[in-house]
C-alpha cells in the first residue's frame, strides 16, 4: 500500500474527475458546463488567467513610471510653489532628519511595488516554465503578494491626510500632484493582476511531473 505521507500520492480534484464551483463550492463531475446548484459556469482552471495577469501587469507597470516621475505633492505657500516626487519627497524628509518616515515611504512606494511586479511576473512565468522554487514557496509568495496589496496605498493616504490638515488658505496649502492618480492606478491594476492569477496552476506543474500508476 502506498504511503499517505508523501505529496506524490495525493490526488487533486482535477485528477479525480471533479470540478468545484467557485461561487457556491459545489463539486460536480468534470465536463459539467454549469453548476447544478447556482448555474455558474464551471472550469477546472481559469482558461484566461494568464492573459488577464499580463494585461493588468503591463498597465500597472506603465502607470508606475509616471507615478515616480511626476510630482506626488504640490506645496503652495504665500511666495512659492514646491513640487515633490515620491523619491524626492523622501530625500527631503531625510534631509530634515525624518529618516524613519523617509524609509517607510521609500519601502512602501518603491521597494514593495517593484517586488510585487517581480513576484507576479515570476509566478506567471513559473507555471509555464521550469523554475527552481518549490510549489510551497511559490504558493507562499502568492499569499504574501495578496496580503501586502492592502498596504500599497500608503502614499495616497499620506497625501490625502496632508491635504486635509494643511489648508491655511492664502498662507499655505498642500494638494496631490498628478503622480497620485497614476500611483493609485498602478496599485489597483497590480492588485487586479494578482487576483487574476489562478494559484491552482502552481500545483499543476507537480501533477504533470507525477508518474502515471498502472
């Protein structure tokens, strides 16, 4: 009898000829077009998952470029108007001794978005080509990308709070620059790209490499 402790002996629902409805979770035999309970269209894998992943990824990356080149914050005083990009604002904060805030802004606005772009692209490529990462590590990477998505709007929150607090009429005012719109769009499309990825495809690689039993 085969040992039940190895992953090689665990069969997926797809290999057992079962497909689950993503809306109501009812299991049906493979080949069923519509869920008998709720009528939702059934498919073992999202047939257009990777196309949507790459489409949202490309749009998000395109929006991320002007988000870092256009001014994020426009500060207007009685005599002058100052505009700061994300990196420029962080450098200015560090110049005035706010190293912690500058580090948080750089990490949340530069490091995390670039890491998300890399992780999503790596996951999309890994389901079509052989990679060194194990399935468990790639699944963990996907869960991290999903989890940190909610924290990607920190720049927008900071700009919104500053705009609401620092409004001294003719003396000083702070308003969001055009980069805020592009940054928000970049975050939204990156989140949509991550959500479009069907994580079940990660484990299909292992299923394809499993030897058939006779």
